[in-house]
C-alpha cells in the first residue's frame, strides 16, 4: 500500500509522524512525506521520500502574529485555528497536496493534528484519513470545535462531496499521551484515541560519561525549551532566567539551545552549566535526575516515558494546558509565572520530593505497557 504523511512546518509537528513512517516501511509499504520545504533536510535525513507543499508566506505568518496581539485572550485559540491553521496553512497547502495525491494515489493519508489540508484532500478524493495527535486532548478539542467552520467553507469552494472522506469528528486518532495524563473522559460519539508507546526505552548508562554529565556526585538537571523559543524574543528570556536560577544550586546542568538561538544572546554562563546546541534526548535521560522543559509534547512525553520528574515552564500554545496536567497527575511542578526564585524552588522540590519521583515512575510503567507503533500501524490499516 501507499501511505502519504502530511505535516505543517514545525518540527514538533512532523517528528511524531516519523515512528509511524518507519513502521509502515518495515512492513513493506511505500511512504511519502509531504511538508513545507523547510522540513526537507529533517525528512531526507530520515531517508524518507519528501514532497514539498506550498507554505504560508513568512510575511503572512508574521502578520497573523501581529493581529494576535489585538485578539482577546478568550478568543486566542479560535482565532489562530481558524485563520492560521485552516484559512491560512490549509488553504495554501491544498493545491500542492491535492496534485500529489492525484498523481501518487495513496491508499491512506496520515496527518498530524495541525495539518488540515489533508482533510480537504480526503474529502475531495475519498481517501481514508487518520490523525496523529501532537497535542493533549484539551488542545485537540480546540481544533475539533473551531476548525470545522472554515474547513466547510473551503470544502464548498473546492466542490468536495459532503461527507466524503473522514471528517474531523469521525477520523481515527492516535496519541502518545497516556490515559492518566488525559482529562477527557467522555468521548461522546467519537472513539477514544488509540494510545501508542512511541518513546522507545531509555537504556542503562554505559561507557564513558559525556562531558556534560560530570561524575562529581551532583545530580544532573537538563534544561530545554525546544527548537522555537530561542528564536522568539519574549521566550528567549527563559534561558537567562534558568541560567541565573541554576548557577547557585549544587547540581550539574545541561542546557540545550536548539539551532535557532545565537549562543551569544545568553547571559553569563555559570561554572556548573554546560551549554550545547543539541544532544539526543535519550542520551540525556539516561543520566538526568530532573528535566526542566517548556512542556512541548515531544519533550514532555519523553520525560514521562523515562520516569523523570518535570519542572515545567510553559511558554505558549498548548504548553500551559500540558503544565496543568503535569501538576494534576503529580509528575512534576509547573512554573507559570517564571522568575528566578520560583524556578529554583521548583527544581529543589523536584529533586527532593519522593512522591513526584514515585508518580513519574508509575506513569512510565503505564506508557511502557501501551501498544507499540507496529500495533498502531495495523490499526491504521483497518481504516
């Protein structure tokens, strides 16, 4: 069979699709990954055939963000989903994605939550469609609530048959979030998402210790704010606050900046802090005692699967919702009002509170017991 994967431009949206890509390939299926051009390097490094789709022009993206500053807080997600994700990204990507589907003739389309052009292609060509959730359930509900109106308008414009393909409400969903993390209990007429262990296993520590994890008897605290925050002036301050907070603690610290941030923008780096652009997450988890992170879904799920306590510093988008769930299940502390004292206190508590450590390990066992990606792929093929 031919499986077409479709993603928006963010690496945090595209990466969750890659375990499924590999699983389909391992089973002998032909795959293609459609995404904006800026993801080409990441996809081709994974040795996956890449098809570029037109992305929202950068000036239009920046204009949307400027308009967001005037939108009331209670309308934020409605505005961005309807005008950025649907009327913006989906409308721009649809022609390229439609032509690709007409020429390549996939048997199934696998999209990530924010990539809505695939729903239009599915409706137009009656191709089965499934969704890989890159957000927790509350954030997914925002898409299900706010996206149908603009998508129905676009379906009318492209003369897609009503009811053809899979609607947002009906499409089968797959998620790496464990049930304990999910506050949604009533799924109504929809099927609950199929929960999948995509994290792999953190192996035992072996070989020489890396330079960023010195063997001096101090615990290692890993600080990461993802790949986007370093490119945003408002969020960039989080790095320097973290540096000041960690410098006076009796810990070793590894801070990664991602490729978007100029290291020169960091303030004075304390002696106990090692700064790297990027380190494989699994390598860090094998040595770390606490993870300080922005609550991006990829880092969060990896932290939960590794059984490590979180100190969550939500910055934007669905991250505050993730931070609320971390505190609800007891797997860490969330710092919603970021300042040096609050972050320092949260790290100390995460290192010392046995209940947080116990809860984190319990969630890790829950994730380890979930079906693997191979099982999820078989479920997708049933669609």
